[in-house]
C-alpha cells in the first residue's frame, strides 16, 4: 500500500522561515499527520485549493493582527470552509502558554512547548470529526495494514475495506436531505454549505482510499500468468531472470527446473508479491513510530 493514506488528517503549515517550516513538519509528521507546506499567504491558498486541509497552522512574521488577518484570508480565499480550524502562532502580546479563541474557530497561541501545541491541534481536529469513534477505528485499521509484517495482510485489507464501506455509508446517510443529526443548528446558509462541503470532502477521501485498498488487495490475490512471469523475472526467482509463459506452462530457459503449470506459477507469484509488500512495510518508517 502506498504510504499516502487519504484518511490521514492533513495540516497545512504556513511558515516563512525554511528551517522552522521543516522543523514543524517533522514534529507533526511524528504524530501521524500528513503535512502540506506553504511559505506565504498566496502559496497557502493555492495548496489549500489543491488539497483541502483539516487544519491550518500559521506562523508568519508580522504583527499579531496582521498574521491573524492573513490566516483568515487563507481559509476564506481557499474556500475550505469555516469548519476548518485555524491556529496562529504568536510571539508577541501573549504570555507563554496562552491560548485564545478569537471567533470562527480561529485560535491564537504562544505555546511554551511543542506538547502544548500538539494537544491543541489534537483537540481541534477531534472536534472536526463527523464520526469520532468510527474514524478512530479506521485510523487503527489503516495503521495495522500499513505496518503489516505477517501473513495477515490480506485479512487486514478486507477488514479495512469493511470499515471504509461502513464509514462511506454513514457519510452518504449524513449527506441525505432528511438527515440532520450533525448538521448545524443555525439556519445560516453559509454554515449549512460549510457542513455539506465537509461531508463531500470526506466522501471523496474515503472513496480514494477504498479504491487504493481494493487495488492492493487485487494485487495480492489476483495474478495472471503474464504477471507471474514478470514477478519471477523481476525478483530473479530461483536465480533466473528468463522465465517465459508457454502454452503448456511457465519455465526458465536457462535452468533445469521442471515446467510449472500456470496455476502453480500464479500461486507462487501471489506469495512473492505478498512478501514483497510486507518487506516494503517493514522497511518504510511509519511517522507515528518516530514520536
């Protein structure tokens, strides 16, 4: 499975100092978030329009009111909706450790350490979840699949797909006109449009993740004779890279190995492909393991 998971929450970090931007990225990635980086307001708007963030973190030079204005402008001009929380890091006019919500889910803070910022981000992102318990189960299932290092990878795929299906169904029910369980109590047209935008974005992300996981499952369980030969040659199976598919089966032209039936070759290739995926999972550092 690719390391990019569509359901991982995305934080847009807007910071004009390269070294600071990289440092924030590493710290937040260690908590398992996907990070999008921007160096200024214009860059942030373009990035947010390409991939809707779940939270915007702004740390720019300037007077606090100017930075807050830029932060609001990013969210408004990118049209991501006011349900996306904004955190503004401030170094002036606040005591260390202060956190202030100034309205419309915009939060100004001067954290005295990274753990305080981490806690604030986690609280705000938890509020944006449509189905917190189900989304927590999805995150756990995704983590298990991405870290699979045993023969359970196919079963983990199936379990994850089942949860994705359950979540997607819940989202469609929430989007139906008759369902008002989590829509805003306010009659504001903007608030209602904001809620619908959030649901649509969640449906799109879930659909992408389902399609990606289905492709992984098919790649682990469905192999043709041609694919078996390609896998054998790529992995130099039995020390040979000249395997061929013939009408009667699969055979290496430079070895004394007996002719395999196509079904035998397919079964072996499926195991090789599964082991290859497990090896990738083992070699790839998972962001959450770095904390």
